[in-house]
């Protein structure tokens, strides 16, 4: 992590739902990548308030607002299921 920066980490477990699909990840309205089963993505951000969400096949999680401090990493777990399609949970 660069000095005076924070980071947001997304990780996805190895659940069976949508195991062949990647979920799109967004920070502040910009797509920052796609996360596959069993992987993680870390994005550096400036300190402050950021909005994150995930989507798959037209389904989107609620937006989560998170405050990131310098040298801090905020972690989110991204999962899918037949009930909610895609979920985002801050750990």
C-alpha cells in the first residue's frame, strides 16, 4: 500500500452458486474489476468516504458507504446464493 493511502479488499469464497461467473466490483461508481470464485482483489483508495457495491447479471447489492483511513484496509466478502444472487458483507 502506498504511503498515505488506504485500501479496500474484496474476497470471494469457494461457494458453489455461480461458480463459473465473475462478480463485478465497483468503488465510487467505477468498475474496478471482476472477482472469480476463490479470489481476492485489493484496490488502493485515498483516505475518506467511499461507496462500494457488487453486481452480477443485472442484480446489484445495496451500496455500502465506508470510511477508509490512511494505512487502513477495509475488507468485504462477496458471495452469491439462489436467494440473493449477490451479496456484499463488510468484515
